[in-house]
C-alpha cells in the first residue's frame, strides 16, 4: 500500500438532529483515484466539505500529509494543497481564462508606478498549464461566461495543477455536461492522476466510476458501508451497496 496523503478518522457532522456523517473513516493514498459513491443525501458532499474546511466536524480528525487540518479555514486548506472543484464552480464568469487560473492570487505589474494585473503573463502561464493537460481553448482572452461546462471544468483543473494541488476533490464534475464533454473531463481526471495527483471523485454515473476509479468507497446514511479496490466491484455490486443490499432483497 502506498503512502497515505489523507486520513479522515471517525469524522461526525450533524445538522440539527440530522446525522449527516456518523464516525466516518476515509483514506486516500498518493496517486490514486478514489470514487466516493452513495445515494442522494448519503453524506458525500458533507464529507468533502469537512475536508475542504467549509464545515467543521463535531468529532474526529482530518489529517493531510501528516498534519491535522481539522477545522482549518478553507483558504488555509487550499494553500496546503487541497483543491476542491464543485459542480457550481467558484470561477469568475467575467474574467478571462488566465485570470481564472490566477483567481485570488493575481499577478500584478507596475504601470507608471501603479500596480495593474498582468493579464499577458497570466494568459501565458495559463496556456502552459492547459498545454500540459492537452486542453485546447481557442482564445484565452475568452471570458468564462462564454465557455462550455467542460471547458470551465478544464480551467478549474488547470488552476489546481498550476498551484501544485496535492489532492483534487471533484464533486460531480460531469453531472451538468453533455457526453463529449464528460469524456473530456474524465480524460483530465486521468491526466491529473498520471501526473501523480490523487483525486476524490464524486459521481452518480457508474460508467465514469468504472472507467477512472482505482477504488470505490460507498456511503449510506452518513456511514461508509463499502471500501472496494478495483477488481472487487462491478456496477451490480456498487448499486447493492448504494441502495443497501438488505433493503433490496426486502423489496424484491
Ligand atoms: N447545510 C445543511 N443544512 C442542513 N442539512 C444539510 C446541509 N447540508 C447537507 N444536509 C443534509 O445532510 C445529509 C447529507 O447531505 P449531502 O449533501 O452530504 O449528501 P450527498 O451524498 O452529497 O447527496 P447528493 O448525491 O444528493 O449530492 C442530507 O440529509 C442533507 O439534507
Ligand atoms: Mg452532494
């Protein structure tokens, strides 16, 4: 087993009386793609929000690269190398591709002593990283609002790579995309993995999961109910865990 980069130990999170996470243990090793599966409301997004610092768990610990990051601020967690890409991406619609790769960390230069954003530099750097990912966006001067869903995902992934993310979390990255764009995003997931970056992928699309995951973790009602390496699952097995084998046989 390779080195663990992320360890969630006994993580619990409640919303009022609702137990969204119930003593969840969840690990990611260096270089692997872990699919996080589960029915609606299983607790997947809540878990990744605890990892990315959006929520603070009431119990348990989250260790990243040997450091306890439990309850740290989202910006601190991002700076430590965890990049989270949500379906409703936190990108700036009215800025161009370069500016979005640099979002929050804009490069400036001085013009007559006054700091201005160095758009050319940011576009040049963005072009290099997009190239590394084999992504072709016709003009990097395009505002994000004019890009397709898949191209936006690509920009978010490029940003993660540019800032040396050491773990990328994707919450349903292909949910809103057409089939060709889904293919491209999956190719990007592979490309990130080939560069040695571990990924947590949340998806309801079994085909995506089967294609890219090295391991599947299934959650149900706030608990982890299965942890299956490649070769130990197929669609049928995953669906059984997702819906609960007991409930399935009771229903049939
Ligand atoms: N901010 C919140 N306030 C109250 N309840 C919440 C909040 N966020 C999530 N929940 C509840 O916690 C449970 C887990 O939700 P979560 O969003 O983690 O599920 P999920 O597995 O991501 O589902 P989906 O596949 O539908 O995205 C659900 O019952 C949800 O209603
Ligand atoms: Mg969710």
